[in-house]
């Protein structure tokens, strides 16, 4: 019998029109969007379904938008009875997606999650200017090689004000994302190319997530999290920081604060779940980024995704 984990994508998976047919076909999804728009005091549905893309891609908008779309899909799955006979054994989310996994795991309700995610997006957007920070994806080098080259770039530039660069996301074998000052990230990309990376590309993001440059943002987030009440978790929710289950309560809040300045240990998280008996992963939310990463981590793992009406029906057939 399949042991299933739900996994949730983060920032970077967004696109104009995501979740639209889910919204149009499920009353529960429509109610989620209405609640989100009322709470955030913006027309989230218009931005998500119509754009413009530049507005959707603002961190302060992207984060609550992706959280809302993923939650709307969860409610639609429940409304349709998808997976009602299947026990989900654990859950995890990538960066922002960790908040969706905590929502699914019972740490907070939708309103509580949306509130803190909305604040998190604004805090991160305001923490570092777009001209100062950046991120890049390094493909085709193993994590030790990437760790070594970012250390070299940092040591060569540590006397400069803009010389910080670190590994930010350990996504899968041969796929690491780096983060830091824009100039240092560019230097690391150049060095990675010289050392045989299949691809080294600057990402279109202005926030140097999961780097020490987010320390100020993490301190503000810690204050915001003080007022968030966390419920008991219904199942293991894997932490990005530890690649092990969240302990719950104040320790979970501490991990969410550390997450902003620590690397996302996604490869280790997936391996932990597989070692714990997970056979199948269902990605819930826009895109299929995490499905691709899981397949790179373990080709034997079962992979499905639910991001639109068609894929929802496919998963319903698979697990009915």
C-alpha cells in the first residue's frame, strides 16, 4: 500500500493564471480566494488570474498568492473527495511552501497562515534592495563543489561590503541555489561555469533568501510570530532547516525564523521521508518544480501533482 506525502511549492512556482480552473469549478476554492482578498485588502484573484506578471512576482504578493492557490487546491481536493481513502503519512514544503505544509498539518488555520505569510513576504521584500541582493541556480556540480566555490568567492571578497554569497537551497543531486550580494553571486556563477557546471544562471529574484542578508528580516519575523498560536501537528511536518519533523510550539517558531537565514535542505528532507517509508509524493500547488526535484533525488519514488482541474482528476483516478 502506498505511503503518501504531500509536498508544497514555494516562491518561483507562480505564474499568471495559476489555480484559475480550480477556482471556477469548486465553491470551496472560491471561498478561499474571497477570504484571502478580504484579509489582505487587495484583489488577489485579479492579480493571480490576470496579472500583470510584474505585480504577481513582487515577493509581498507572490507569497500569499502561492499560499492561497495551494490552500484552494487542498480544499478543492477535499470537496471532490480526492484521497479521502488515503492516509497522508507526512508533509513538507519548499521555503514558503513549509507554511502550507504546516497549515495542512494543523499548526494553524488558513487565516492564521495567510496573515503570517503576508507579513513574511513584505518583511523579505523590504529587507534588501533589488540592486543589492540576488540568487542563482548552479546545475551539474555536487554540493561539496558548490560549497567550496562560494567559500572561495566569499573569502576573496570578504573585505568588501558586497562580498557575501552562500549556498541557499540544496535541492537535489547536481542542483544547488546560491544567494547573497548580487556581485558576489555573479562571481560565483562565473567560477561555477569555469569549473564545469552544466548551467549557472542568475535567477529573476530580488530577495537573497536563505542567506545571512536576511538576518534583519528574521528578527522582525520572530516578533510577528510571537502572536501566532500554533496547534498540535496531526502528522510529521518536515522542517527545511533540520530535514526532520517539526517539534511543534515555540521550537517550530524558532525554526521558521532560522529558515530565512539557513539553507533549504530539500534533498535531505525527501530522503528522510523515503527512509521513513514514503513511497509516493503528491505536489499540491502551482507548477511541477518539486516533482522534478523528487525524481532527481529518487527515480523509484511515485510522483503526482495537483495544480489544475485535469491533474486533480488524474490523481483522483490514481488513488480512488
